[in-house]
C-alpha cells in the first residue's frame, strides 16, 4: 500500500539552503531600497522644516519692523461721529430737513 519515493536528503537540503539564500538576498535588496527611500524622505523633511523656520524668522522680523514704525492711526468711530456732527451743522443739511 505504501509508495516509496527515493529522495536524496542532501539534494533536498541543498535546495532548501539555496531557496533560503535567494529569499534572503531578495529581502536584503528590498530593505536596502526601503532604507534609501526613508533616508531620502528624512532629508527632504529636514530641508522643508529648515525652510519653514527661515520663513517664520523672516515673518517675525517683518512683524518687529511693523511694530517699530510709528504710523498714526485715526479711529474710525470718532471720525464718523464728527462727520455726522459737521454734516448736521452745514447749511445744505439743514435745507433738506
């Protein structure tokens, strides 16, 4: 009832070892490729962060310059009230009333 298949143990072991080596080499190539990609992306991120920091520094310097400038600010509410008062006292405004 049993069928005997002659198998050379050394040939089977050698085939398993060669398959292991091929798989290991493929995995090593994939890992090296992934590590290279990660390194590239890390370098890109560091350069992008450095650029953002430089832009932020320029922004802060511009804000400091704007704060140091003395630009007179006229409040809009006071101007509106005074414009209404002057308009109500003018002779043309009294004719229309």
